[in-house]
C-alpha cells in the first residue's frame, strides 16, 4: 500500500452551482479525511451528481472553494468503457509508467477478472463491465475514489457482490471515497459517515460507528437506517 | 384437424427453416437476372431488338475482350482511375481538414459549417458550366468535379460522427487524466471511424458518378471518352462495355472498403472477433 497523505483529501467550503434560475447547490461545506468513506444520500435531483462532478473537475461553472489532494479516480453509474479498446487498454488508459501491464493485470485480478485482458467491452456482462470500471479506477492507486451510484444499474445479487468487493478493496487499499447512492443500506454497509443532501445543503451528517464486516441485522443498524430514512423524508413503515 | 393440433407443427417448421433457406433464396434471387440476360441475348439475336440499339450481350463481351487485348481498355481505365484517385485524395483531404475544424472547435463550427451547409444545396454536377469557365475543359475540370462530389458526403459524415461521440466517454477519459490531444486520439478518432467509413463509401460512389459526367466533356482519354467515341461511330457494344466497367469499378471499390472496414472495426463484432 502506498503511503497516504495525512490530513483531508477533500476540503470544500461554500460550493454553489446554479443552472439558470435553479439553485442546485447552495453553499456546500464538505471535508473527507484520508481513508474515510463518506456516503452521499439525497432525493432524486437533489444535486448529488452535480457535487460529485464538481469534485471530479468536470464542472467549470461552479463557484466556491474546493480542493482535492492526491490521486483521484471516478466510477460512474454506467461503466463508460471505450468500446474500441480491449479491457486491458481501457484499464490502462492514461496510466504512465513502465509496469502498466503488470499493474493492469493485478487490478483485473483484484476485481475477479484475471485473464480477461484481451476481451472487448461488448463481450462483457453489465456486472463485469462495472468491475472493469472499478479496476480502471484502482490501477490509478487513488487517494480518493468518487463513485456515482456505481452499483445502481446492477441486479440485486450482483450489487451485493459488488458491495462486498468494494469493502474488500477499501480494506486492502485504504482509499478515501465519496459514494453517491440511493440505497440507505448500501450507505450503512460501506460508509464511515453519511451525508444527506436536500435543498442544496447538507442537512444531515451522521457517523456510522459500526465495526466491519457489517450486516443489516447488526445491533444499531436499524436505528441508523430509520434515522436516515427519516432525514430523506421517507415515512416510517409501521 | 383442430387449431390446437396444427399449431405446434407450424412453430416447429418456423424454427427449422432458417438453416435450409438462405441457399435456396440466393438461387431464387438469381433467377430473374439470368432470365433477363437470356432474353436480351435471344431477342437481339433473332432481331427483335435492333443491333444498333442493343447488341447481344455476347457481342458486348467480345468487344470488351478485344479492347482488353489490344491494351486500349487498360490505357483508358488507368486515365480514369488517375482522375478518380486525384479527385478522391483532394476531396477527402479537404473534407477531413474542414470537417475536423468544424466538428472539434466551436469557432470552427461557426465559421466553416454555415457556408458548407449552404453550398450543399447546389447539386455539384450542375456546376459544370461554371467550372468550365473557371478551370477550362482539361484534366482539372474532371478532378475538380470528382473532388467536389467526394467532399460533401465525407465532410457531413465526419462532422456528424464527431458530434455523435458520447460525451460521457470523453468525460471518463478526462477523469483518467487524458489531455485534449490524447482524448482526440483515444476517444474521438476511434469513435468517428464508423462514420468515416460510411462517408468514404458514399464518397467513392460520388467519385464514380462525377467521373462519368466529367468524362463526357471534351475528353481525349478515359472510359467516358471511350463511350462517347463509340457512340459517334454507333458502336453500341463498346458503349455498353464502358457502362459495365463503371459498374464494376463501383462494385469493386465498395467491396474493398467493406473488407477494410470489417478488419478495422473488429471491436464492433464483439465475440466473433476474438
Ligand atoms: N446540465 C444541466 N443543466 C440544467 N440542469 C441540470 C443539469 N444537470 C443537472 N441539472 C439539474 O440539477 C439538479 C440536480 O441534478 P443531479 O443530477 O445532481 O441530481 P442527483 O441528486 O444526482 O439525482 P439522481 O439521484 O436522480 O441521480 C436537477 O434538478 C437537474 O435537473
Ligand atoms: Mg445522479
């Protein structure tokens, strides 16, 4: 494991983003510590993707101050692999250095796709493609991983596998992550802290003090789950 | 027999069909052309079709063979190919430059695309009289005509190809640390290739068409000249030879481009490619 920068990997204050007359982000303050996994929850259209794109450097029109330290990698909801490049070339895209091939193979092994280097993206299933996207992020040895509903498009079973994979990789590599998700359980399984976005602001910031590995029937899980659902405006089921 | 009883056999037939069918269909599709050729040959042999309007197909083949043997055909063919080649090179080159500028740069789009869109409304073959005034009736007329015909399909397909690139892929490449030049090389260029091939195939078709028209104007060589000269001496069979040559040129160039395309775009075929 590479040595991590001490201190925070993300510091943001007063981040604002306006589309026309609509204020989507209205002064976001956010810090993510080294190695910390933060889940970002919020209703549809609350600005989660917008915030993630700003941190990824994909939005030139946001205002405010933010800084990302160290290597950054992004996993999108869709795999976004280049269809004209074989799996290995997709993973190695833009990676400098002499041992790219070995590192690519290692990253593919870590996501359970050893030996698929020469496959075309068109030959992979949705879950496999998303694993390649994770490998493409891993090979960059990120200090911060930005994930926008990375498992949202997968079937329930594959999603569980991918969540377990994420947990393993995180324990192994110790990267920090901002995980955008709709799924409260996913947030509580994977994150050290959860944020809820509403009305353009962070309206809730709750640490998740559960030990790994976690399961939905752990003590304390249910209370946190109810708390988050409450903040998301979901009425409690009887 | 009841409805229920007939149905299963009907579906069984449907699934069994595809294996046996393509071959039979191919033969069936050949029937009409063969019948037409036989009809042509016999009716002009017995004199139903006057010889000077449509000589029998065997006469056409014989004329073609004679022209090939004494080298006339090769000379004229080479001249035609040289014109088509020069026109293609100029037209494709210009389209690649202007299409890239318009497709990749916003300023280029604003400056280059409007005049090209307007000029598209002019059928380029209708420019012949004007081109004669501008460049004369020599070689440059033919090459210019081909280049013009080639330019438009190439330009529009390249432009549309660049525009159709999935912006999300460009973003992903950016988050992978690729700069503008690397993004063009790894994302835009390969993503545009299918459209480029389509443009090239249409452009080649346009090249032959322009050549046909160009070579009917004051020419001393080329397949078009061969045909015009034969018409003056009422050698209908040689006129037909010229027509067949044009058709063959179109067919061959398309086949070659398709083969190159299949080899280049292996990633599209997924499983079959590995
Ligand atoms: N390019 C854009 N132009 C105009 N409005 C936009 C643009 N991108 C996002 N928005 C608006 O910003 C708001 C937040 O969008 P965003 O994609 O960040 O939501 P989200 O929280 O990610 O939602 P979801 O959970 O559905 O993915 C939405 O109301 C959307 O309409
Ligand atoms: Mg979103």
